[in-house]
C-alpha cells in the first residue's frame, strides 16, 4: 500500500498549489478546484472492501501534515479543506478518522483562534464541523509505531519548499539558543587566543567584535522592515481575503528574538534558567585548556 504514497502526495500538492495560486482562503475557491480535478474519485481506485480502509488511512496520513506548521496559513487552510473533503467522500464504513498527535493540538487550536480573529468564518465552520463529526483521532504519535519495523520519517515528512513562507526563515534560524551557542563559542575563541599569545596578534583579528549583538540587531532590523513592508503592501492593495491571509501567515511565525535593548547578549542568556552544559563548558571539560595553558603572570 505504501507505493501509493508518492502519487497521492503529488496529487495533493497539485491541488494545494492551485489553491495557493488563488491567493484566497475562501472555501468556494477550494470547492471549484476540487470539482475541476474530480478529486473525490481518488477513492475509486481501490474498490475492494478489505483495502478501502487501508487506502483511506494512507490518504489522510499524507494530507494531515499540510494542516500543521511550518506551512503558511493559506496552505494549512487548504489542508483543512482537503481533510474535510476526503473524510466525507471516503468509501470506508465506518469512516476512517484523522490522526492528530497531542503535541500538535496546540498548533491546531491556535490556528482556529487565528481564523476567528481574521474573520475567516468558513475556515472556522469546516474545523468545527470536523470536531462535531468526531473526525479526529487523538494519538500519542503522528504515525503508528510498530515493533521491529524501520521508520521512514525522513522520506515521508519531506517538506514542500513552495508551501513554506520564505521571509520567516531568518527569524526561525537565529533564536536565543543559537545566539547563546555563538556567544559561548566566540568567548571561548577569544580565551584561547589570549592563552596562546602573550601579545595580541592583528592577524588573528578575523572575527568582528560584538558579533552576537550585531547579528541580533540585524535580524531585528530585518523583522521590523518585513512588518512595515507587509503593512504598506496591504494599504496599497486594500483590504481583502488574500491580504488578511498573507498577514496572518506571517504573524503565525513564533520566533524567539532577544530585545535590542539588551547591552550584552551573553549577560542576557546567562540569566536564563540553567540547562544542559553549553558548548564552551563541554569543550573545556574535554580538552582542559583553560587554566593549564595560561602563561604565568
């Protein structure tokens, strides 16, 4: 049955790609694409009674990730509509349910709140209709785990780059944890230079001073520019469903940026709750360089 996974995924991405081209989250737009592709006939390829349920389970497992991050708000809406259509047109009796892992439920409820705040009532109706029909099957893991069977998560969970919001990637890349590691590496590097050379060597001044605060400031500047640019585009184009969807898709990105008012990033991150040893501590414990290689004064 797994050999149907890639063809089903290709068909779903084609439908979502057409829905993305509409620049809208209206259900009427999705229904028109659904009818044009005759998507409900996807279940007619397996008429045997013993294979209907397995095939429906496979299709729902392929579509479910498009309803979750890191996809844009519009793609997640398309994934919700697609789940709604597939759930109601499947041939299995009783209907196969949609698996939702408990770790993903917070993202789902936040998605509903965002749809309500943006007044996308057709999105809210479809989601609550699935809830009232008890279409969701809450599980511990997104996919079933079987004993002594190799998992293929890397192959099955490949993200479609066209459906991810590109402007959000810098903010997702530079988080507080990343800045903390960079600060520790930079501090350890400066300590090794001082321990190795008694006098400062200008040839070793390759890394910029205050690297971490400058990096954090650059990301904050870009984030502010992105927000202002989005607002200006909305004012020029006017209010509408597509503009509301675009703004919501950007506001969904949950990033962890350090405030620009912090004088020193190393002091900021060191005041946090203690976690596992940093890269600096691990390096010092392994090589025992600090203290032993320092020249006597």
